């Protein structure tokens, strides 16, 4: 949010440096993220003064130049060589003194130096309009239309104004500070309490407002919960024209483009008081009445930007008597009822709308207007009429308008200030300072928070209706602390803390170790938000829903990390990044049995090539695949020292086209494989993706507590034997691995599956063939053929007995 210092000074008498004011604002919780000096003319004409031409004659060395002496308010006149044809004795002119930098219209900056022109000394420059940056004319020097005291700054003559604009990071709870007057109240309170300056706020005076004699304009609100207060009046005899310079300057300072005097007044009051207004061309309201209601879903509506939108049945609309939509309430006006150059009378609306309805409509159509941002934070219903009167007076002054109707005000259930009880001891405990009752009362009074009751130990405060988030004792204490000043809370001389011992194993250290390992192997770490879309999980019942006001599509906490990975892949593919190796440490969130549960994960995601493209890496063999992922998974497990795990099919099965699960008993360590096509289609990913999901919590549970042993390569040769085993389709390789490992545990050191063959004609419809390799080794001697054959016969026998396996010869 942008705040203009000159605008604030309309309500406050403050003479502090702009930087100091920024510090005070930050101290009240209105964090100043940046400050910019804004000038209506570049440079602010600094160094340019009024000069009185005392003499003017021809330059002795140039016919087209004049030699002048000019009084610029110094002890002696200065000599200036001037080339303008219209310079003459007796004129009052703008003079750029030596050292001044000018910013000519459409030109480069120019610094004035003392020098000689054709042999004559020149100590400045008499300026034309374009040389000052005030316009485009270069016909001659700018001659002032009246006498001024020589030396008067030109900025005063031309009513130039420099301003400082603060960029404030407004937090969602500060509905009271969405406007300049609200910021002024905070600044006045902080200066009065913290610095003893007795600063008071001058609020805009509306006592001159007078309603018309005609009946109030007709309006109807069928559901007051959607528009708890709706007010308006008719203003006639308007002349739509450009706004005056002061109003345009105020709006430009806060980034609002001036349009015309009627629309600009509504924007001015919005940024002044925090109350959005809307002006309807009265001649475009059919039926002479307003109805605030929701229309059927799909109803067409063309907004001011010329876009036709199909309305939702949840959109609150401002309609005419014939149910024709005129405006999305609190969000955006319609093209058919806006103010134009021919408008002469308006219905001026001021209202308080339901924050949730406005927020949903604003997000639905991506219309993030200033009005919507105020309404969705919770506007003040009790400022509605005051803002209406303020705008009416400005329209009378700037557009010649006349209020012809009585004031319409539909407010069936007035909102009263909320009363909150606060304990004095609780204030001292939370702030850390014994403030004392007088200080507390002074702070509350400076914020217009009235103490309505008091006991020996507590007080009751009436919270103004513009502070919609101040509902509890702790909220009131926060308001007190903001004004008292965080920097005024003393730091203790000693700080006591407990010794913190890192757990063993240290999860953070392990995470860093594995992250370094993956990065060294070509993976990039990704960090996705923990929010995702409910539509990805249509059948799950353990979802944790959230009320996301910023993006209604991200409406749940993610129950797994798969779609976060697929979203990242899709984003990169859209930017032609096709060879991806990603890893992420993150959490999944679940709700079951009335309890929430979080699980920590490590995920790996692969797509594209296994290695950079080159002439000797072509074809499918160059692409990352299941075994590329499998190698990365086992690398992580190996680095953690986790072994002796079992293998099963990956689960959930609908996540993977094919894959494996490594587990230790009931503890699932990792599922990995090729992502199922249905999941890729849902995420709009048009590439094959391989994905691994480690249960990080379970990895920490099975982590070995002993140091990892280093095994040296064997001194004796290994022997390889291959078997082609015909088994039932239901038999998993993990079963073969487990049984063979037990049968040959004295000699077999490694078992690998290197081929799977299925052929109904040769093997049978319910059979498949596993090609399995066995590595055998002794740590004491070179194995003899008889020993190897004996071990392999034992393996064949166990597999035949337990699994019905047949060896293909």
C-alpha cells in the first residue's frame, strides 16, 4: 500500500524528516518497505530562482546573443549571456544558477556552469519553458506575469510540490490502516505517546453537507447479511471534466491513474477514509431503483474493461429495477452504467458488503481492485454515511454538483463497538513492562478506544468498528504495545536459556547430508508450497481442507507430494526444460479419526535424458528410466547405512504404472517407479516421469545406530551363475531373492534380476520367466566348480519346492 506524506500532512502537523516518520510507522506495525521521493517536475527546480533583468544589450561578439545583468537576490547582479529573442530589460524571469541541474522536456539532464560565451562571462541561464521541464515550448524565455522578489525559489512561483511516498507492507489484520486517515491516527498516537509531541488528527469536515429535498433514491436489499449497510444519494447538475492539479497529484502519488473529476473523487475518498464508493450514471439505471441481490449462475455481465463475464450464483450484484446487473458489489463496475463525459447526474453509492462474498468474486474474476482489497479485510460500516457526505461536498466543489435527494441509508442492524475485558496484570506480563494505568489509558485514548468500565484488576474497552480483528484481550494488548513501541521494551541484563542437545541421529544433519549427496549426483532441490487442489484427490477422505483467501483453487494441504512434483515438471516443460532431476524434502498432511497427522518425506523425480545429449548417447538407452531411479534410491539408502530391506510392489498401485516398494517389516521405506498415465494426464504432464517417495520418518526409525562398516574388495575371484526360472505370474522377484539368499548364504553375495520374459504359447498363459544372476564368492579361498554347483543345486531345490520354479535349460 502506498502512503503519501503530503497527504498525511493534511491531517497532521508534523515536521519530522521523512526517514524518521518511516521509522515511527514501522514501529507501529505499518512496516515501511521502501520510500520514494516524488516530484511533479524532475529535480523540483532546485537552484532555479526568480531573476529581475536590470539591463539588456547586444553581445559585442555575436549579433544573436544578448548580454544581460540580472538581480537574483544576491549582493550584486550576475552577468548572463542569453540567446532568446524575447529577453528584455525589466522582465521577471526564471534563472538557473551555477551548479543547478535542469531536466529539459524530452532531453538529457543539463548542469549549469560558469563560463565565457564569445568572450563574455555568463553566470547562469535564463530559461525557457521546455528547459525547466514545465512544457514543450522553446519559442523564447519564460517571462513571469507579475513581479516577484528576486531570489524567490521558482518552485514557489510555479506551486511545485515534492512528496515522499511510503510503500507499506500492510498485514491482513490491519483493516483500520487501509487509508491515509487510519495511518494518520496511528502516527499521531505513536508520536503523542512515544515522543510527547501532542499530535492531533484533523478529520475532514462535513458539517457543510446538506441533503436535497427530493425523496431518497429507491433501493432494496433482500438479504442484509450480504450488504449490512447500503447508502446513497443523487447528485445533479454535474460537469464531468479533468480534475484539478492537487487531486491529480494526490492520486498519482499512490499509483492511481486520474480519469475525471467524478471518478477521481470516489478514488480520493477511498484512499483518504478507507470507504469505497461507486458513482452510477443515473440516466442508465432503469426503473428508478437499485436492487442488491445475487443473479442466477451464467448470467452475462460486461464490466468496465469491456470483458463479458458469466456470473456465478455466489456473486453479489448491484442491479436496476429490471434485474439488469450494473456492478459486481464491492469489486468492479459495469460498462453500461459508468460515468462518461456526457454524464450530468449520478447515484453515488456507499456501502458495507460481506467480506467473504467480495473476496470470492474478486478472486474468481482476478479483479484485484483497491475497493475489493478493503472490503475483503472488513470495512467499517459506521463510516459509510460520513464518506458519502465527504464525497458529495467534493463533487459540489469540483464538478458543480447539487445534492438533490435525501440520503438513503439501509442499516437494519447497526454494528456496535465490541467490548473486550483486559486484565492489567496480563498487559504487563505480555509486554514485559509495568506500564501503569495512566499510560495504558493514554494509549487507548490516543487510538479512540474508549474505556467503558474499570475494576481494581481489569478494564473494559470499546473497540472501534474499523478494527475488525481486535476481538480478544491479547489483541487489545497488541494494540497497546504497537503504540507504546517495541523499542521501548527494555532488554534484560541477563538471558537464561536451557542447554539444547541435538538428537541422535540428528534429522537436520542427515537431511543436509542426503541433500549434498543428491546435488552431487545432478539433482536440483525443489521447494513446493504445501497447498494443492482438491480435484487431484476425488476419492480420498483424509484431506485437510483450508480456507485460502488468496487462491481459492489451492484449497487443501497436500496428502502426498506426487502432484507437487508433477506441477514442477509441467512448469519446467512449459519453459523447455526437459531433462529434470529434482528432489524435495516436505510434509504430507492427513485427517483421520478426528486427529491431524503429518508425515515427512523425501521425493525424487526424473524425466528426460539420463545424461547430456551427444553423438554417442542416442535412442531410448540415453533416457532416464526405472533403473536410473532405482540406482538413485539405493544410493540414498546406502548412504544412510540401511540394508537388509525387503522388496514388494509399489503402493498405492494407482500412482505407478509399475514400481517397487522397499520395506522393513511393516515399516514402508520407499515407493518408486514410473508414474501412472492417469496421474500424468490429471496434472497435464506430457512426458514420462519416474518418481520415488521416501517415508523420511521411517528411514530415521530404522537408521542403524552403529557406525557404518567399510568392506574391502575381496581378494578372491567371484563366480557368476545365471538361471532362467519359470514361475507363476503371481510370484514376485522378492520371493526368489529371499529364498535363494537363505539357501546360499555362505557363498552368494549378490542376486539380480536382469530380464523378465512372458510368452503364452511357450510358457503358458499364467507363467513368466525370470532371468536371475547370482554372484558367489569366498573370503578365504578361490571357489571350486563343485562348491559352486552344490550351492546352485541347493538354490534350485528351494525354489522348486517353495515356489514351484522350473529351470529353463
